[in-house]
C-alpha cells in the first residue's frame, strides 16, 4: 500500500519537562526504517510521553526529533507524515467502517471516489473486506481495532504509531490481533513504534524492544536477547518473571562461568563475568524440583497451587524464596515438604552489572 519508503526515527538528546517534573531526561535512540520497535516499561516510565513527542502531540523541552532524516521537532502533528492508532480506537460511532477509514483521505482533499477505493483496499488489508457498511457498534472489539489500523495505514505514513493498541481487548483476542498487526507490518514493510506495558505483547511483535525506566533506556535489544541476557535485575524481573538471587562466580573459562548458589553449583554462559559476587536471574520454569535427599539447593515448600498443566510453588531456601512453575504435574509436593532445586540449561542468566 505504501507509495514511499518507510521512514527512520531519530531522537537526539531529547528532554521533556512538565514544569518542575522531568519526564524524559536525555533520550537518544534510532529506529531503522521498516522495523517494528516497542517502547516497553512500567506506568510512568516515559514511553507514552516519548510516543506523543514523536506524534507531535507534545514538543520536547530540548533536543531534536527526525523522521526520515527530516527535523520535525517543532512541526505540528499534521505535518509529520505519521499516523497514530489510539488505545480507545477513536472511531466515529455514527460513521460506517468504510467512512471511518476514508475520513482522513477525504480530509486531505483526495477525491471522494479515490478515497473510498483506498479505504476499501485498507479494510481488505486488515481482513475486513465486505464489512465496510457496518457501524462500529456492529463490530467486535478486535474488528474495531483493525478499522483503526486501516484508517492509519491508508494515509501511507512514514511511521505508524500504536499506543497500547490491544489493552481494551480480552486475552484471547489480544493474541489474535497482535499477530494480525505483526503480519501486516512484515508484509507491508512500514516502520512502526509500538507502546505497551505488556511483556508478552512486546516479545511477540517486536524486531527490537526498548525497555524504559524513569524516562531513560534501561536496555535495548532483540526480544530473545532481553529475555535471555538481561543486563540488570530490573530487566530480568520485568521481561517475564524471574527469581533474582545472590551468587558467587567461582571461575570463568572459555566464555562459561561456574556459579555457586547456596550448596548448588551450575555452569552457564558468562562472557563478561569475573570471579566474585554477582546476581543470578532464574526463570520460574528453569528450576527442576527433586526430593529433599537429592543433590541441589535445599528448600522447603511454603505454598503450592495446581493450575491444570502446571503447578506453582513458593519455596523457601537459605538464599531466598523461589517462585517455581513445574510442568511435571504427575508428581507434586505438599506444603512443608523438603525439596531440592536444580537449574535447567535454559532460563538462567548471570547479571554482572
């Protein structure tokens, strides 16, 4: 659909203050054309402020923003060649789906016939061919969201902005629509900047994830990199749940570290590790439980909960409490049972920062 190349996005030392409060202290980042990059972080981390500055709904206190190599820092929203999909969809309730999609095209002085042809093509792209005559109230939440995406796409922006686009959908529909958005982005090759606080959503749709904390970039990288090699306890716990415990690096040889946690020793990748104190991030599913007399880290079950295809445990050890997700439901451990913990090969990361 796009008639011109997708644009790059560059923030150069961007600062945003609201009175005495600094929402974004000093942000520099580059988003390559044709990629889907997610700004991820807890509430108040600055991700939405960053998106609004990119959209032209807020202006930086200082610094520069470039889209497709053009300085847009002080340009109004309608002069930026971006389109935004809002959390609330912002559809006109009295207009049909087709009229909603065509609205922006007609406002840009495109002839009505051409605008409606493009709008029909836009609905077809998002899988809503033949539904153009329905009002928003006659569409499901997922269909309304796709109308909002089509309305943004038909304007052929250099950059598509998506602000918490799935938060109003139920869990099953969220999975479906996030797949639709990712497939569409890869098929059409547009640049997308996606804001969410949902880690699973970010992992599922992104080429790159930028995790923000207090208006700054805590870590940036591919989804697998952030999940498997978190740079800090904050990233480890935010990118899917993690047990972060103190450990000792006993030795490092050929890029592998030998670590000790209580009475348990374990080998894992550790390119930047040095012998001494460190922290270990252990995913709940990366722990193998055994009877109390087996070798490993000794623990005692505090709580257990059977959830069909897995059992969740909270286990007390000398180095702290562990949250464990055990898919071996054939065997269970009752509260107060003595157990041992061993680590699997994946889902364990050494944090040296």
